């Protein structure tokens, strides 16, 4: 690895470490989404509390209304019995109850309006959170894909930068192989010529080698002589073709049965 490659790798490592100090946008998006979900949960709890309070006042109002009607019936019954004093008491109580019902009805109307507003806010916020979640996942996927592409590009760039070193290593290996092959061929030739002695061979192996060469040359000469004789016979017989196959070298025909 040369100095340029080392500097490039060192720079890439330092750059990656510096980038690690920045916040991951995917984590920021998740945090924002979690906060919105928490706010939506708080809104729903508030809506549930308001609805519960409205329902409680509604039940209380129903009880007061039933008592109001019963006091009216009691006042009428007292008048029928000639008990005007009882009728007055019932009407006085119903009058005080009427004021209480009026105040309760004001609270009920206020809670009903507040509940309607909270329902509308809950609907809007639910839609907003759902839209943000879709956008969040899309952005996270895009960021993840981009980060993967950056890493792939860095890997390709690093590989491309190292290809020169790889190529030089291959060339050096080829040169060494060729050099070693040439050296082996040269030593074989020197040993064959007797210039260099093979200390691992037997003492008289060089004589055996030269005798083998002589036998080989003699055998080649014998084969050449046989081929010349065959050409002469072929010229005399006029090229008998397949009829000459298997005949004796003297050219005499075999006796027929």
C-alpha cells in the first residue's frame, strides 16, 4: 500500500468519525413522531375527561329534572288536598331547584362545546400524525438508501484506488514466474550439455544420458531408412494401394491357397 492510499484511507476514517457526531435524521424523525403521538394521546385523554364530566353533569341534570317534575306533582296534589302551605313549600323548593338546573345546564353546554372542539382537534391531529408517519418512513427509507449508496460508492472508490497496487502485484508475480521458468530451463540445458553437474544424479548418469541420445539418433536413422525403402517399393509396384498393405519388405507375393 503506497503513501497515497494510506492518506486516502486515513482521510476517509476521519471523515466518517466526524460525520458520526451529527445526529441521525432518522432518529430525529422518530423522536418528532413519538412526541406527536404523545401529544395526541394527551389530547385523547383530555377529550375522555371532558366527555366523562359532560356525562356526569348530564346524569345529574336528569336527576334534578326528575325531582323538579316530582315537586310540581307534589304541589298540585297538595292544592287538590287543600294544603296550600305544602304546595307553597313544594313550589319554593322547585324554584331553588330551577336555578340549580339552569347553572348546571350552562356547565353542560360549555362542556359540550369543549368536547366538540376537542373531537375536531383530535380528528385533525390524528390525520396529521398519520401523514407525518408516512412522510417519516419515506424520508427514512430515502436516507437509508442514500447512506447505502454512499457506502457502496466509497467501497468502489477505495477498490478503484487499490487496483493500481493490485495490478502492480500481478505484474511482479508474472515477472518472477517467468524469471524462475527461464532459470529452470537454463539449468536444465546446462545440465544436459554437461556444463553444470547434477550432484543428485548417480556418478555415471551423464554417460547413460549420452548413450540414450545415441540410441535415439540410431533409431531415427533406422526409421528413415525404412521409409526410404518403402517409397522405392511403392515406385516399383506403381502404388498398389491397399493390396500392398501387410506385404513383406522383400516385395514377394504370398502363396495362394
